[in-house]
C-alpha cells in the first residue's frame, strides 16, 4: 500500500510546531512554546517572529527524529498560510517553501482555523471519527466560530463573534485580575473550588448564532475597579470565586448559542476545537450533551492549542485531492474561511 506522509509546520502565533503524520496517524507532534510574552501581558508580534526564527529548524528536526522519518520519505509539506500574525506566518511559510524547493516535494497551504476543526479527523486507536455532518464550536485566542462540517474540507461558519473571541475574553479578564498571559488556563485553574454563582456578569444575547464578549471585559473592569476602591485586597481574597464566575459566564454564553445551532441544524455529532477547548468547564458541559443523545468529540489536550498535527492532517486531506500550493503565495493575516 502507498503511504501518505505529511510534514506539518505551524507558526501563526506564539507556538512553533512541527509534526509528521502518516496515513492520518500522528508519528510526532513537537511544540515549542514562547514564554517571552508572559511579562508583556499578550503576544508581542515582533518577538514571536524572532522566536520562530530561532525555533523552526530545531523543532522540525525534533519532529522528524521523533517520527523516525527521513526528509526523503515526506510526500508533501503543509504549512499554516493564515490567518495569524503576518511576521510569524512568514517564518513558517518561507521555511516550508525552501524545503519544498530543496526536496522537490509539493507544498500545501493550510487554513489555521479549518485545521483546528480537522484535529478531530486525526486517526487514533479506539477513537471513532465524527459522523458527518459534524457541528464544531471553535474557540481560540482570535476566533469564536460555530462551524458546520459537511466533509473534512467542506466547512461553513454559521456563527461567529462580532467583537472579542472567547479566548480573548478569558485573557483580558485575567489581565484585569493581574494574572500573566495567557490567562485562560489560569482562570481555569483558579476557578476550581470557586463558586460560579457568587458574582454575576452579563451573558450577551445578540441575534442569530453570533457571539459578543466585549461587554464582559468592560463589566469585569468596572467590577474590579469598584470593589478595589472599598477593599484593596478584594481580588486576591476572592480570586477563586471571581475566576469561577467569569468562566461560568463565558462557557454559558458559548453553550447557549451552540445549543441553539444544534436545534437549528438538527446535527447531533458535535465537538469543540481551539485553545479554549482545553477549558475544563467547557469540556464538561460539552460532554454532558451525550445525555441528550449526541455523539460528542472533545480533543486531546495536545490538539486543543496550536499544534502542527492539525496542520499535517489538513495536509493529508488536501494531498488526497492533490490540492497543492504555489511558491509565489504570500501568507495572509486574515483569510477567508
Ligand atoms: O488556539 P490557540 O492555541 O491559539 C489561537 O489560535 O488563538 O488558543 C489560545 C487561547 C488563549 O486565549 C488561551 O488563554 C486559551 O486559548 N486557553 C484557555 C485554556 N487553555 C488555553 N482558555 C480557557 N481555559 C483553558 N484551560
Ligand atoms: Zn489556533
């Protein structure tokens, strides 16, 4: 049997990652995080690009070594062409193009957000693939989307945020609370043991299947400002309850709209994707949909936040259709779905 072996490269934000996938199964998925951004309270694009430059060669080398695959066994190189930080994307795209020329192997341009969804289509032992159509809630630092997946490469966004993304809402709330970037995982951690009903924040309800999170950020800002005036230690004394209440508000906002989308489409094969899908409450709420007769897919943690395995599986499906990229394509910060 002819194998399909894809090298995936991801560099859209603050993770440099490379992965080798053979016939849809992960042989390696190596991720280098960039801790440099922590002290700045967010990703600094210029620093991200420089870190990608330092990391890209060792990361690809590690991925190939872990997979025990030589460069000449690779059938195609898939890289993130967008959306993302332009300087960061250029590092991965230039590297992928150089490799493609030197190996004389085809290039594949991957759409970062579609790739997050495709993480569910990675083959794993004892894990079924989602039945199609599949309804996916993609929640990351830059996007919040409800996606109707007819086929792995045929995806349609049926709901989106009109302002901040869910991950951004977590990170901005965390910043107001004095927590370092990225604050999402820390809110999740401190929420454990906290009372989610102690403080109440607005749950936005805008028309259709869209989301809005900017009101929450303002509500948290005023809430902290007003309480700190009275008690300067208010945040540290109530951190668990504040985090639990913020987390509850974000997850409730997401789930109300997602359940509306399930009702409207009638789709019962459902899942979550993107960095925020690592959130413990969101995972719990999603898994609870099993009780409503749904087939629920919650990704492994390594496939939630940015990783190259999702880029390589995107490459796998594109390779099957022989849909290759071109050497003169420039990566795009914004990219149509
Ligand atoms: O998909 P991703 O790695 O990068 C983007 O494409 O944006 O998502 C990163 C986002 C950040 O906003 C981060 O705070 C959030 O995912 N995140 C979480 C958790 N883990 C990561 N948010 C809430 N709870 C978590 N456990
Ligand atoms: Zn992402």
